[in-house]
C-alpha cells in the first residue's frame, strides 16, 4: 500500500517536472528539430526475486526512468547538435572472451592517464547475480541486462549496476566490487578514500590501501574524464549492443579481440582446470566425443565470435567507423603498432604513459608469472600453446571452429609435427579494418 502510494507520488512529481522540462526544451529546440514522435522507451526487467528483494525500489526507479525518456531524448538531441555526438566523449568497449589477452589489452586503455575512466569486467556482477537468481540460462535476458548496464556505466551511472552487486551496496558504498584494483581510476584520489582497518573487509588497491568504494565518488570521477573504456568477456553477440550505437549520448567504439581458438582452449585447460576436466581427460586417453556438451559449447563460443566479427566486418551503417577487429597474435608481435592503431581508431590521444607501459610489459623475461599475469614476453608466449595441446584436441577445435579460424586467418595443421614446428607460422598475414 505504502509503496504504491510512494510510486504515485513519484509519478505526480515526475509529471510536473516533465511538463516543466518540456516547456524549456521546446523553447530551445523547436528551432533546431521538427516535432518528433516518441521513441520506443528503454525496457528493463530484472527477475521478480530481485525486484522484491530490493523492496520495489528498482521498479519504481525504472518507471521513473521511462517517464523521463522522451524529454531526456529531446534534451540529448539538442546537446548532440551543439556538442557533437556523446558531447565529444569517447566510449570504448573492448569485447573479448576469456584467455584472449583481454586483461593485457585492457591495460592499454587503463594506462592512458588522467583522461580515462576504465572499468575491468563490471558485467561479472551481472552474470553472477543472474546465475544466482535465474540460473543464468536465459541468454536474451542476460544480453539485455549486459546492454543496459553497459549503457549506464558509459554514462557514469552506477545505479543499475548496484542492483547486481552482492551484498547490495549501502548508501552507494561497497567493498565488493570485482577486481577494483584493475581500474586505476578507482584507486587514485579522490575515489580512493582513507583506509580504516576493519577485520572482515578486503578492498585494497594494488599500490595503496583505500577505503570501501564510494560509487558516488566513482561516478563523479567518471563524469570528469574525457573518455571511458570498459573491458568485458561476457557479451556474446555484437548485435545485442546496437542500441548503444543509436544513443546520442554515446559515441561508442567496439574493439573485438580474438585469438586462435586452439590457443584459447590450451590456455583455459590450464587456467580453469576444474571446469575443463573433461578436456584434460580426453587429452590423455580415448576419443573425444564430438557430440559432447563441452564440445558443443566450444562450437557455440566460436560461432558467437564469428557472427559478431562478420557483423562488424560487413560495416553495416550502425557500425560504420565503430568496429575494429584485433587478433591477439598481432598485438603480441607488434604491441606498440597495434596499440597506436587502436588509439587512432578510438579517436583518443596515445599518451607517453601508455607507450611506457607497453615497453615495460612486452619485453619482460621470465620473472613474471601467474596465469593472469599481463607481464610476459609476449612474442614468446604467443606460441607456447603449440606444445601444450595434444594434436587430437587441436583437430577437434579445427573441426568445430573451422569457419571461425578461416575468417581470422588461423592455419590448420594436419599432423603433430607441423603443430610443434615453430618455424611454420600458423598465422596468415591479414588486414581486417576499413574504418
Ligand atoms: C517484469 O517483472 C515482473 C516481476 O517478475 C513481472 O511481473 C512482469 O511481467 C515483467 N514484465 C515484463 C515486461 O517482462
Ligand atoms: C525495505 O523495506 C523495509 C520495510 O519498509 C525497510 O525496513 C528496509 O530498510 C527496506 N530495504 C531497502 C533495501 O530499501
Ligand atoms: C532524437 O533524434 C533522433 C535521430 O535524429 C530521432 O529519431 C528522435 O526521434 C529524436 N528524439 C526526440 C525525442 O526528439
Ligand atoms: C527470456 O528473457 C526474455 C527477455 O527478458 C523474455 O522475453 C523471455 O520470456 C525469457 N524466456 C524464458 C524462457 O524465460
Ligand atoms: C560518498 O561520496 C559522496 C560524494 O562526495 C558523499 O556525499 C557521501 O557522503 C559519501 N558516502 C559515504 C557513505 O561516505
Ligand atoms: C622474447 O621472446 C622472443 C622470442 O622467443 C625473443 O626473441 C626475445 O629475445 C625475448 N625478449 C626478452 C626481453 O626476453
């Protein structure tokens, strides 16, 4: 009863505000834009449980959001005409899958300097919550949630993201942000607040200790930055992000990072050893059952990556100038050149800090280790998988990921000798981008 009453109150207030806003916007924008019909509003729905748990506050919020869509769009249209798309800010989405070197490539942007707000894998929370709440089996629902959270984060708004963080942030403060330490901008002042020791809390940044993350401060810091970049391994289909390209508040660029699927499998078998126990079993004995779910999953992953890349490379109008394909192998061989190309594509300055970071982190020798380490001799690392994957598993990958491998220029091997002969390159020289 009380909630209903509150919602109606919010609505009345909202309508009054809308009326006012409409008047103001009409005055400024009538000269610039002819009268337009309303657009389809943003639709969003978290699972029933989630809404309940948050006391209906989320549904109230989303209704309010809907009520504002029309006036907001008009204001944005006006802003766009005055300042250019996205108000001159750039929004970069580094889209990859696990074990393709995305942490490493993400650093290219994380290290850009004071003008960059970089987030490392924020969709981790979304996937986790959806898995918990609904089993995470509804791919359509996940894709929508990913898209909406990404949109808000690019706009420096953490509200929707907060609903996925567990435990729920209190007063917009959380000690549970996944890999906070991987975002420089969350680990420097003013977002890094003084650290006060409390027993059960772990929220340190790498180089220094910070108090729990105040998302209001994070949002303020984000708004002050010229550019925003997000790395994610969770978006399956580029097409699902199309609404972001149509949002006049955003000037979004997608960088899709791919890697030889044989190398990815080899790397996953080491990094996610428990999850890949079937593959490990097949590696040592017996035949690989080609219709096993694990094999189908591999095929599904490869197909998603290929379909996204095909969409991007076709350069449909909504992606024109907004899509770049990068192979991890090229980055490993020519890190500086590839980073420079990515920066040119993104339309942001390639700073001395980035160059320095790349120099420091691509020539390192053996001392760095750990499966998530980005500090590796990259040209050496890139071929290591050829000695760790048995030929028969490489064959399975070639069979189910064939079209994906051909698209990206990864050469097939027909015998073990070729696989392990380092003098034979398995990489076709290939150019992908026409932006
Ligand atoms: C949104 O979620 C609520 C709560 O589960 C449900 O009743 C409603 O039908 C959903 N709406 C849509 C459009 O899916
Ligand atoms: C939910 O509502 C109850 C009772 O109205 C209140 O005590 C509680 O603080 C609310 N929780 C949230 C997260 O708003
Ligand atoms: C904003 O601009 C877009 C594209 O120019 C147009 O389709 C849309 O109707 C406009 N929205 C409003 C509310 O004016
Ligand atoms: C999956 O999610 C979509 C979008 O929220 C919804 O329309 C659809 O009914 C869901 N499907 C299932 C099987 O729950
Ligand atoms: C978080 O930061 C905002 C903005 O500076 C501040 O108003 C708020 O009090 C902070 N929250 C907490 C719990 O310290
Ligand atoms: C990195 O590896 C390549 C290829 O094995 C080698 O030529 C180069 O000397 C190595 N660089 C360093 C700094 O270890």
